[in-house]
């Protein structure tokens, strides 16, 4: 049985996800993070070991997440990851929904509810009268393959039957990393906002470089005193983990918000679309200052690895 646990994390607190994934690891070693706010856990071994069903394990997980981190969650359970995710989408807040009978669970759902069926595919299927998962499951495989293609048609037919061949992959490479800074008091000072962004960009850049990764985009979240939040995402000119490039983009997104005397409670930054650095293209620069900055950054990384993260910091953050 697979659990899909969607934590009710506010945008500012996505960096809690590794701790919550570790909490699931106390029940089963087969846990896969699904950033920014969810995780998959294969609890078949845990069910036998603890002598409890998936609903009982889910209840314990929810209580521990609330007690240790103040985070509630919605949990879906099913025989495979797809059904667990779909069950979690249907579950009410603070509850667990078990999809133990795939045929009954899927029959009446709209075809767009299936994994891998986007708006365009859903419109195409609906134009042929295949507007529900039950009707897709009853359609001949050859018909589906004529409509959406051979490979996509087989995958669609299998999913409509409740078949999902993917597995929970423990320690899978993360697709995003996040960090946040909460101010001691509601902060109006624009310079303090920029200092927080500089610190966040430096932290994310160092983490990605230590893992030989780069990101394709940045997401900025600004949380205000009234608990509302603004989120903006921007694609980078090229995949990078260079702190200067991340900082420049973060500053630009912050400026674009046009905050006027806004009482900011906290700022978060998330690097998305992670990929191995050796597979990313890098535009060579004729600017010697850029090459110098990257060499200095590499030296600083080695110093931090040896003496700790506070060994070298930007001058504006030293005070």
C-alpha cells in the first residue's frame, strides 16, 4: 500500500519538507519527496511490522506532524502511487481516503483526473465521448491508440484500469530546494528585504553547487503581516547555481512587486527545475569580472565546507 501525504505547508515554510520526509522515514525507508509540499511512502512493510492498517498509520503520521511541526496533512492511500495521489486530491482536510478498489474509485471520475491527461488530451477524448475514466477503461486499446498515439494510448488505457507501473524511489534527486527568512517583526525596510534575498540566494546557490546541480527558475514568496502572500516565478536566462545570477533575479522579482510600505513578515526563495550541472549549457562570457567572481565563489565554497557556513559571508550580511 502506498501513502501520498500532502502537507498543508504555507509557501513560506516549504523548507520544512525534508524534516517531514524524515518523519515518514521513521515508518518506512521507502519514501520519496514530492516537492514542494508532498511525499510518497511505501508502507507495505510497515503494515506488517507494526500490525496496523494504512488508515491507522496515516492517523499516527498526522498526529506526529502536528505535534512536532504544527503541520496538518491530507493523506491518500492506494495500491500504487497514481491511485494514492488521486485519493489525496479527493480527501477532505485532515482525513485519509483509501482507494482500495480501483474500478469503483475511478469509474465516475472525469478523464482529466487521470495522471498525464492534460487539458488538450481531455478535450480530444471528450470529443469522442470518452469523458469519464470508466468510458476510457471500457474502450478498446486500439481505439485509444488511434486517438492519442500508440504509446500514449497504452499508458492512458492502463491508468484507466488503475494500473501504474511507477514505483516509490527513495532518495530520488530533489526537483527543487527552498529557504526562507522570517523577520523578528513586520519589516517595512526595503534594504532589509534585499539583505534577506541576498542571504537566501547565497544559501540556495551553495546548496546546489555542493550537489553539482543547477536550477532553471526561481520562485519568490513574500508573506505579509495579514498572513496573505504574493508568489512570483521567473525563468533564468540559463540554468545556474551562481549566487550572483540568483541574487540578480531575486532582486528583479522583488522590485517588480512594487511594494509600498508593505509590512513584510517573511521572504522565501525556491530554486526549481533542478538538473545536473554537467548537463546544463553555459554561455561563455568575455567579461573577466564574471570569471573572477566564479573563481572566488569556488574558493569561498571550499572555505565554508572546511570551516562552516559562516566562514565567508558578503559584507552587507556581516553586521
